[in-house]
């Protein structure tokens, strides 16, 4: 659902975020800035669910802003101001409007998810060879860069080899994106470890700044873009408990949902208890990592 925001024109809606461009009194839409609004929508299995998660957009926004501060010496970010219309206060930021890299930049420190399936089949993740004997939840010898396509709404990101990133953006920019993605994960890991949280992997997005350098955009190190695990419950060889929307995924795949993932039908509405427990996971992630109260 788009909002009527005085002084702004809606330009795009993704799975979770809506973009609005500042608009001048004569109706001219600015092309150098964008208002990035994080909604309470939640997606799973490439579907945007009908049931929102209250406060989710505010959690993603506040946590990203906190991480942008922690990463400021590594990479510039797109935030211009948090002075936004009252209707979206707390869940929106005014940003630079950037030309975005056409790839998803992913770094992994642990083996799980889609990477696990490829490893079990080929011994690799996105073409990166890994040692034998790893299991679900194993820590990798060192973080690896595992880029993917940037899929349209309703489609699925697919892993691509590093050579394809070089073809798409050029070798110097590909190398910079790889280095920054891994360094962001490493910095995030170190900070989160002090709070008893494991960051298993993360996805980041970069735009191209005025000087041609990379600018960190969208969100960073949130429960939507990363896998957060409680460190005291980490046990390789099984699926790990998490602070993200895995709770929603697990319910959708359970008999209780009555949903067949392969049916082509959209998932059902989430029951109240799943909504409440998912909201609690997002808030716990924010409070545990930042040390701040969400309220």
C-alpha cells in the first residue's frame, strides 16, 4: 500500500520497502534523492505475505542506522537525513539516489541454507571450493564471497560465479565489492559476538557514488538481510535457532499451515501467535545487538 506523503511522489515498491522521491512545488521530481520507507511487510519463499509484522519496518531502519555508524570507517553509506515526514517517522530515511550494482553481494562465515545444498552436491558454494566434512552450521575456515543475481519481485535470486560479477561490473569494482562485503561481515561478526550473537551470513547492496566508489545502501546486518543465531545454542549438524524470519518459514512448511510450497498458491495468513513470536524475534535481535531498548 502506498502512502500519500506531502512533498513526495511514490516511485517504486519492493518486497519490503517503498521508495518516494522528493517533489518540488512545481511538480518536478528530484532524481538525486529518495525516501526509503521500510514497511511491516514480510516475505518468505519469494512471496510477500498478507500478514504484516508490527514494528518490523522500524526495527530494520533503526538497526541499519546503528550498523551504518559501526561501519562508517569501512565504507560510506547512502543516508542523508532521518528528518522524514511524520507518517513514516522511525521507519524511513532520506537517502542518496544511486545507480545500484546489478548483483546481490553475499558473504558467508557459516555453511547453511542454499549454500549447504550446493556443498552437499558439489563440495562448493557459488563455485568456491570448501573442505570436506562440513555439516549444516559448520563455521567456514574463512568468510567467502558468494554473489547472486538480483531477482525481480516474485523471482528467486540465483548464485553466480565471481567471474560473472566481473563481467557485469568490471574487475576493479567486483574486487572492491567482494572485499567490502567480507569486511562488513567480519566487523559485524566481531561486534555481535560480544553480544552472544553469531552472524552466519549477510547480504549487502552497493550503489555507485559520485566519485565512482561504492556506497553502502538499502539495509545492513538486519534480520531480513542476515542470519543471526544465539551463540550459546550453536550446534553444527542441525538447523540453528535464529533471530530472523526463519520462524515464519518453519510455520509455513509445517502441517499446521496447510500450505504446499510446490502448489503455486500464495501462502496463507499467519496466525496471531506466529506474528507475535516473529515480532519478538526482531525486537530481541535489535535490543541484544545494540544494547538499546526498542521502545
